[in-house]
C-alpha cells in the first residue's frame, strides 16, 4: 500500500474492485475465521442466548389457550401479542411494513449495520451457533484448513459426518420452529405424532426447508450477507459520515508497521498483525474503510484490543465510531437527515398506534344484494334485501345486534333469530330492511345501522336503500 500521512485514510481503494471471498477467476475463496474472544463477543453471546430463548420459546407461549404469536399465511390468519388480525386488517400490516422500512433507514443512518451483527437471524445462527459447533468438532481456523486439505481418511470422514449430522439436526429444529410460527405448536405436534402417511405433504415441506437451512449454514454462509442480502448495498445509500460503524482509526493507526520490543515507536499504533482480518467472518480488512461486506459483528474490535493490550498500546484502534468522529475528532451530531427520518418515523408510529387502538373486535360488511329492486310491503313499507358478513376477531363468541340509527324501520334476518359469531370465525347470511315509504324521497337513501355487542355499540355501518325513482 502506498504511504500516506496519519491524517488521511488509506488511499489504495483497489479492494473495492472485487469481493473478498472471490478470486480473479471467479472461484470462491473459503473463509476460515479464527474464533473471536473478548468483551464484545461475550456481550454478543449473552444477546444470542436471549434471542434463542425468545425464538424457540415464543411459539409455546399461549394466552387463554391461543398462541401469542402466529403467522398463518395459508389460512390468512395472524396473531400478534394475542390479538387476531385478518386480511381485512391488511392495511395495518401494510403501514407496519412501511414503518419497519423507515425504521431500518433511520436506524442505519444513525447506527450503521448493528442489526446485522447483533440481531439478524442469519448472523446469529451462523456465527454464534453453527460456527461454534464447527469449532468444537473440527477445531479453530488452522485445524479447519488442514482438515480441508487433508486426504479423505478415517479422521476426516468422521469429523465431516459428525459436523454435517449436527448441522442437519440443528437445521431440522430450526425448520420445525419456523413451521410452529406458521401453523402453531398444536398442529405441529399432530404432524410429529400422527402417522407419516397422514402428513406426507407437510413432512416433505419440512424436509425441504431443513435442506435449505442446511445448505445455507454449511456451504452458502457469508455469501448470504455479501451477495444475496440487499441490505449491504442499501447501506451505501443510507450511511453518511455521521453514522456509527465499526471503524479503523487511521489517524492513529497509520503508518502501520510491525511492533518491536523495547523500541521507541515512531509509526502509527497499527502493528500490522492482521488479526482483525483473520477473525473476520466475511474475509475483509476493516482497515480499508467502510465495506458492504462488513456486518458490524465486532470480532475485529476484540482481536485488535487484545493485540493492543499485549504490546502496551491504548485499545480502541478499531471501535464503534463515525467517519466524522475519526477524521475531525467530533462527537455524533443529530443531522438534518436524521431529524427528517425521525419525524416521519414518529408520524407513522402515531398512525399505527391509532389504527391498532381503534381497531374493532368485530368486522362488519353489509351490502345490498345486487340485481334486486325494492319490494313493496304491507302497511306502506318498502324493503331491500341485503347480505351481511360478520367477522369475530376475538377468542370469545359474540352476540351481535343490528339496530336502525337514522331511520324508522326494522331489520329482519333470513332464517335466523339472532346473530351469533363463533370465536375466531365469521358468520354470513341475508336480511331484509323495512322502511316506511314516506321516508324514501329519492332513488338511493343513505342508511346507518348500529352494530351492538350486547349493550355496547361497537361501530356504525353505512349502506344504501333503493326506492322508487323520485320517491312516492
């Protein structure tokens, strides 16, 4: 690398012309990261424990006998924190997704890719679960390299079979857990306990997803982050000089040079040990600056701090910082773009909270039967035929009553004496609305119908009543 002053970042940017895990011929370069050790790795380990407890335990948590979290895409039924959401509530989910995207943008502008290193399922399972099992079976990076280059003898076959078997079993458990989020643990238990012939399709799907997870964690690995996931490319647009990232302090570290004992060091603090590169799970050199392959896993921070302590130099050469902080020694400031994202975020969050708070437990849809004209009835009354659909979004049966609001008349159900909506289900049917002909003065008259749950009015439905042209 060309020489540079200690006040400018490295000027050799050739690393940006290639992917760290692919050679010039397009062949993949397998990454053998050393096992990280240090304070940040310990914190990530505790965060992983919490994450795994929540991930594997949430499907088993129930409220009043129902799962607290369910994403049943097949039946278009979703339960979030004990509340049922149906397709009729999709606009709430749509706004929630917009809110999530804005949150990602805001979070990335301020904190970079912290999510990738600390909360992304791919990183957590790969680096904190599967990689640990691999270290336990095959050893650290050097032993893994030797095993890869070794001939297929008994030892290599035994270790590879042990690792692949462990990976497959873990993938199978993960696939079962994901399935529990979709169909619920009760249905999953039926698949497990009932004869295979009754659930052959479900079992085949389960094995398919297990194979996909196994392929991702045994072969694809960091390629998910560097090639497939679009978030790494999004950060190039979202990050600015004030964003917090895992960064190398080039002003303090350059010019780098090997450490010599008992010498008066005139170079920068970087001793060019390359430990930050050896522990990187995506194979990059963090000293080259911000790169899309960096997941902010902080392994390089622990490795660098360990070496700084060993040679008696201050830690923090690689740390969480912003480019502005390193270049000009400035603290993080709340920029205009951050303020704009925050304002949009607060507005959307307020709307989402309002929609959730004002959401009715009963969905009601009343439509006049198409193609049907009004009917003349005794006692100077007119009637229209309507169809209704009532959706119960709770886990309790509902007794619903429909009452006229802005008109004098009666509502009569066809074939029913009262409306009972089973829990977590819906009811459909037909009904007649009778109105005095003197109250109908135009072709279409607006009617308001009150929907009551017992004595409590839960909402008002508006429909139209078709009468004689020009009225009577």
